C-alpha cells in the first residue's frame, strides 16, 4: 500500500497542509484510498458540525431573550383584551 505522501494525487503545501486530488469515482489508486477518503470526508463533516454548534451556542442567549420578549408581548395583549370579555372579579365572587 502506498502512502498518501508518496502518491501523485496528494499535494503538500508549504504550510504542511495536504490537498488531495483523488476522486473515489475516477482515479483511486488502491482500495485503501477509499477508506482514507471516507475518513477525510467524515472529519470535514464533524468539523462543520462543530462549527455549527458553536454558532448555535452564540445564538442561544439571544434566542432566549427574543422568546421571553415575545411571551411578554403576548401576555400584555391578552391582558389588554380582557375588557372584551366583560368579566369582572366581583361578578366571579358572586357566582361562586
């Protein structure tokens, strides 16, 4: 099995970063290359998921504040529309 660093489809940049030109549907050298390619893609998927979770963590406090504000506004609207029901507290005590 050849190593990725020895393959002509792998390029190593000056900063040590590797870029792979291999495509599992076109130019795979060995069967192990597919497993490596899957691991690389899985690592990229996990990295993007972690980035998304960081953003969700930053947005969570703002989302909580927004929901509390909306609940307060809805409660205030409900209180202002109580006059339409014509239910007084004194009338409720007499009924009981």
